[in-house]
């Protein structure tokens, strides 16, 4: 299951359009390549049909976060046994597009036996509002970067990024506030 993928957007400004529409994608946007895979329920086929995000995906994402965090969460300040690996594992989180979208980048090798398996975002209440899974083949920048972005839902005032490495566990960014 995946949410709106960065590489399926023709331009990052589409993410802010998605927020402005309350998280509802028009039929035209989906046809233009905004893939939302199984996280979408078709509510109509003709005319002004819309595709609404299936709320059950948030339950799935929350369960995945619990699974990823069961062995603890590392930070730049507290890397546990992985001192020296902080820069390659801690997500770099930025809010942009007039405070309507968030991007997380993890400068981590994406090799066949060692990669970032997932990146996800939590809001100020600790609720997951987006999660994307990766395979080693999903890397950007010649196999050295895992990256995702999403529109920030209404009501979210603070975003924290998380990244799960298949060898070094889950890493958390510092929270970033919307201006």
C-alpha cells in the first residue's frame, strides 16, 4: 500500500492543490498520473467523479509505525550502538510550498542487502499521516537517497520524520513546525 508518491506528481505544487481540496483528488488528477494505489476508493466513474483517501490506510500506517518502532527509535543525539551512522539514517525534514507540503530525505545507500525500507511522518499528536515503503531499487540520486513528500493535512502544526533502515532500525528527525 502506498500513498501519493513524489515521482507520480508532475510538479510539487500539485501537493498543495491536494491539500486545498481537502485531500480529495479529481478524476483528472488521477488520470494525469497521481497514483494512490490501494489507498484510494473510487466514488464515481463519470463527470465530476472524485477519488477520496480511504481512512483505513491511516490505521495500517499507524500499525506499521508501531512495528518499526518496537525495538526503539534512534536520533542524531541518541544513536544507541550506531554512533557514526547518524547522518546516513536521520531523516532531513523540510516544510515548503507555503507550509502546505513536507519532504523527508535520507542520505542512505540503497543496496540490495541494506536500504531504507520506509519513511513516514507523524503529526504533533504522534499520529502517522503518511508512510511510504521502499525497495532498494527505489533510490534516487544513483542509489544513495531515499526521499518522499506529501501534502500536509489540515490541522497538522508539527511534523516529525521517521526512517526505517533494514539493518540499523528506526531513526527520528527533530520536529519541524509549520510557520
